[in-house]
């Protein structure tokens, strides 16, 4: 299987595409969070929250893995704060409620994904990141 060089993530076109995807995904998350809720009967929705916010963070990979580690941390914090604002906004929507457990699940998703990205950054810095992505 052909591998991918970590340096490709610095390509301006990929950076712009990643930013556009993040904006679209942020709008989708806002729409899902702030529209009246359809009855959810399949048990807990916490794994969905965790997955949605983990995916949100992973979509930032080209941005998060280029530049200083501070960029990754700020992206993770920004995504978490965005989720917190949406969660608070749910208190204003009929049929929705603000949930601390949902916020924790959102944060867990961001943390797991950010941890994976930190691992990729570390692997790339040691020279083995390219090998990881080629496997």
C-alpha cells in the first residue's frame, strides 16, 4: 500500500480544504444540536457525542499536525468550547436541554482524537511517523 508523507499536510490546498470541511462540519453540528430533538430511543447518546466530536477533531488533522503543538491544543480547546456553547444554547430550544454529561462526552471525544494526533506528531518528529502512515 502506498504511504503518505507527513509533509503533504502542509500543502496550501489541503489546508484550505481542511478548513472548509471544518466549517461545514461545525455548521452540521450546530444544526443537529440546535434543532428540536427527534425522539432518541436507542439507549444512551453519549457514544454519538463522543464520536461526533472525535471526528470533528480528526477533521482538523492537516491543520493540527502542521505548525507548533500549541495549534493542536488551541484547536482542541476551540472545538470543546464550541460544543459547550452549543450545549448551553440547547437550553433555549424547546424540547432540548443543556446536559453536562453530553458536554463530558463531547470533551472525551476531543481528548481521545487530540491524543491520537499528539501521538502522530511525536511519531513524525522521531522520523517514524512517515512509516506509521505508510503501513
